[in-house]
C-alpha cells in the first residue's frame, strides 16, 4: 500500500485518491501547497533527513483544494533577477540557482530574459547591471538608441520598437510551466518525505499554552497538533493574519522620523494576461534559438493596432511576452491594477481562471496585442489570433508591495510574497534554514519590523509595482 494514500492499488503518489486520515500531530505543519509551501517542505525534509531527524510526520502540508490551485498555478511563470532593489536581487539570484539546478524537475527553460527600456529607466537599469556584475550574475547591458536597436534586430530582425535606450539581457533566467513546476515541487517534496494532503482546509489555529504559540490547527478533517506552523497560503494569507490577531494596519516611519497614518496591511491587485493562438515553436531568434522572455517599459505613444486610437500617451506603460511551449502559444501581460474594494469584500474563491469577477478587462486585448505590434512587425494584426479565454488572477500585496517573511507568536512563520513569488523557487531553502534555527541574511531585509523602523526598499520608476 502506498505510504501516503489508503488506496491498495498501484499509486504514483500524485493522484488524489482518498487521503489517509489526518495525522494527529506533526513537527512542521505547512498551510498551502503552492510554490512556497512545497519548496519549504522539500528543503525541510532534505535537511532533516541529512541530520537523521526525518520521521513519518515530520513535515505535513495541508492544501484546501489541490496542489497548484492557487496563485502559483496561474502564474505567467516568468523568472528574472532584475529588480531595482538590491535585497530583491540577492533573493532572486539565490532562486535562479535553484531553478537552474533543478531545471528538468521544475520544467524550467533558461531562455533568457530581456528588460527593454526607454530613457526614464536607463539610469536605474544601469545600476541594476552593475550590481548584477558584483554578485556574479550573468547579464549584458546595452545602452544608446542605435546600439539597442542593432542588438534587438540582430536577435529579432523585425524588431521595431522606437525610443529604446537600454537593454538588460539576463542569460540564465526564463520561464517555467506554472502548474508543471508546482507539480515538480510536489514530487520533490513527497519523495523527500513530506506528507502532502489535498482537500484539507485549515479553519482555525489553536493556542493553548498561554504563550500565544500555536499548538494545533483545526481543519475540515479534524485537529492536528504541530510544533511549528508555516503559513504559505498565498493570496489567502489575510485569513491567517486575522486569526493570529496581527495588526490590520501599519504605520510606516518616514525619513523625517514621523509616521504615516494607518496603512492597510493587505490589499489586492489584478493581473491581466492573455495569449495568442500560434505555434510557439515556430518563433526563433535569428540564430535559431528559442525566444527569450521580452519585457518592455516605455513612455512611447502606444497606438491601437486595431483602431488607430491612442492607448497610451506621455505615461509609462509596460508589458511582456514569451513564446511558451507549455501553453502552446505566445503568452504575456501588462501592468496590473489595484482592486479598489475594501479587502473584506474581495472574494478569493473561486480563484484565478475560475473567477467570474477578476478577468482581464475589455481594454486589455487591444493594449497587449498593440504592444506586440509596437515591438515586432510580424505581430501586425495579431489581435485576430488572441485567445478568448479566462486568464490572469489576483495577488495579495503588502503596504510597500514587497514580501514580508517573518516569525510571529514564537512558532508561526508567515510567507507573504506580495505576489512576486513564482520566481522564488529557492525561498523554501532559506525559510527552512530559519525554521531549523539559522537566520538568513538574504531574508533579513524582509521582516515585518521594517515598517516601523522605516527600512523600506528603494522604489524604481517602472510602471510595475514589483520591479
Ligand atoms: C496571474 C498571475 C501571474 C503571475 N505571474 C508571475 C510570474 O510570471 N512570475 C512570478 O515570479 N510571479 C508571478 N505571479 C505571482 C506568483 O504566482 C505568486 O507570488 C506565488 O505563486 C505565490 O505562491 P504561494 O505558494 O505563496 O501561494 P499559492 O500558490 O496561492 O498557494 C497557496 C495555497 O494555499 C492554499 N490555501 C489557502 N487557504 C488555505 C486553507 N485555509 N487551508 C488549506 N490550504 C489553503 C490555496 O488553495 C493555495 O493552493 C503571478 C501571479 C498571478 C496571480
């Protein structure tokens, strides 16, 4: 009989059969089987095993629906290093190594990532490049309109975007399959010894020793005691924040020493994404390699390729695309928008592509296909190939829109990635070190206390809140 399932028949451990009854206790209880919950489980099991401390119920992951049914399973799947914030770059450099070292298991394609910019972004990107060099990250930086144009045309001969004055070309980043990568993490976690139980909803947390530490979780399948709890619930983090009675608002220390008014701890953004129905394998660079991921940030005028109307003028806008062999098309998106509703009125379920409420707006199709045509001549008229389907999803963000990774109530570790996180394949490695008592220098700039200490990350000029 399979160790993880009650099924007597042959089982590959990844099929949802009737789950074994919930264990009554475990050492590490992880809520959420998205990228972070599974990556943490995998790394934790490997480390416990190497210390000879891994037991049957050392690491249990509870998932209310199925593996990859949250944000990780609808992510665009893009992995990059370039962030304006040094702390984010260090975190991403560590994760890019994890992607590359486990490329096959995690469906990773290191096709490269190109950050293509107008003048307004040039200085910031040049700093990013210099710092990438310092940490030994493999990238190339091209500056000046004509050199950029030549570089792009050498690679993509029909390139035609105007007003580009810098290109940062990362060589080892790229993309993965959204669900495929998470299923890869699932396999790695299970084969390392984690128990991943699907269809188990955590409804409440119990503190019983007077210290505030969480001693157990109440779930749809009963109670499970734990020594340490990890909340890796993605956009559902707010529910656990509330149960733990953590503050709904924060006051951020300003450079002059005064504090902001109350700022809500959580808010939500909607990501608009879409696809062209084309054969991704037919898109090659001039030297026959797979396309890199292309991301453009510019304030050039964007004119509709369909109607000739102006879509953007004198504002920064951004978009991205990639021929994606996993989705069998060209997939991409544009800058997200804020969901201006009180957070308690935002329904997360049904989530992602199943949501009727949070789908790309009517304007998205024209904007994204016109941006493709702005960049490459062959995309002239490509709106005819736009797939009419549900896409995108919503993400939960923090007051400064950067991650918060921290410990609360003695034994609760919360992973709140502020929707930056598919690319953070290695976060679980760093979090598992902290769970085992070793502080991570890389995670130090992401503590909750940074708000009251005024230790915020620098802000870039990108139209994306997470650049
Ligand atoms: C449309 C879209 C595109 C994106 N594209 C990218 C990208 O290209 N690159 C990138 O780096 N990032 C991207 N992101 C962000 C990225 O997807 C998220 O930051 C990341 O997947 C979050 O991972 P997670 O493990 O924290 O959460 P999730 O993947 O959401 O996993 C959390 C899990 O917890 C479960 N859960 C919740 N509540 C409970 C409960 N009470 N009991 C049990 N289980 C529970 C959920 O069902 C879910 O499966 C994108 C996000 C969206 C929405």
